[in-house]
């Protein structure tokens, strides 16, 4: 069971954008791979402490948006700002500073396979310096308890389930004291209990640490629990941008089709009746 309180040490002391200025903003961002247009003049913003969910079917550019924000991919055109800074054209060294403010939790966790869980979580603290081994060990213990994985410091990533890897990845992200966290399909391919725990943890991070978050998901139930606002991507463009309630009440046929498919419950087939 994850502990309820988020450690105060997880809170970043970096300055925030000016009042009224979004923490993250896409302005007419486009991205293509060859002849395939993935993002076509996409615009959205995320305010400090807000959670934005990016919704849409597979292949509509949800994850590409996160990779552009992290600087792993460059936009073909448009403007991307993080904490008031236009990061388009940033050097790798400049992007490293941005990645200290904004970190990402990948679908597969992206853990270091050769390091045990404890050293994965401790990695950014050792890189940053200024902490004794005892202080780092205590922080790792606290973070793993927070994400519901107490006493697992010595396990290797190969010993963990998909959901546990994502929990470790969240603990590692928090160890870096970011101002924003990007989540790429955090509840995909995990059991319902783990999905609930991960969603609850993301929600607590928002409420207690006031982390700015972007959650990429195809699951409307996750969006209902987490989102202050949602962006719905369709055919490489923003088809809808607003609150969950506004999306659910929309009469737009594309939005309605997405919602109806999301709500579809397949019948359970009793194999013994055949």
C-alpha cells in the first residue's frame, strides 16, 4: 500500500513562470515523418499545477507531443515553451537543464536494466551530488514506500511487473525534484488494481506537490479522474480542447464515436456453455 503523504523533499525550488503564463505551451506545432503528418499546427497549454490529458486513438501524435516537449524530437515548425522558455532549437546541454525541470515516465518505465531498483531511484541524486550515501538511501526508502514498493531496493528491473516498473519510474522521476511530469499511457497493460494505484499516485502528486502534469492516454476513465482539461487529437490536429464535462456533453460525431468506443464493454463468453 502506498503511503499517503508525498515527501516535502520532492518539491522543486526552481522559479515558476510569471503569473498568468502557462508552464507548458504548444503553439502551432507541426511534425512529420516523411510523408506522414503526425502533428498539424497543434496548439495547447498547461498551467502551473494543472493536469492535462491528451486523448486520442493510436498513431495520432500523443506520444510524439511528449517527445517534442522533452527535446527527444524537434518540431518541424511552431513554438514550444517550457517554464517561459522557447526550447525550439535548444542545444543538448540546454535541454539537459529543461529535463531537470520536466521529466517523463515512459510506458516501459525506461529503467536501467543493469541497476537494481534502489540505484535506479537514486540515479539523479547521485548525479546531482550534495547528499551522503545515508541521505540517499533514506530518500530512496521513502520514495519506494510512497509508490507502494517498500523494501524492493535490491530487486532488478527484470524481476518487476509492468506496473511495478512504472511505479519505480515515478519514484525515480520524483527524486529529480521536477516541476512537471509527463506520463505516457501510465495505465496501459497493467491490471486494474495497479492502474488504480498509479492513477491515485498521479492525483496525489498534483494535490500535495502541485506538480504540473501531462498524461497521454486513450482511456477516458483515467481522464475523468485526473484531468483539469483534455486535448483530443484526431487526424493530427486538436479536434477538441476543454474540460472532461464539456467533452462528454459534446455532440461532435468524432468525439461521440471516441466516447462510445471507450465505453464499449465486450460480453463475457462462458466457454463452458459451448
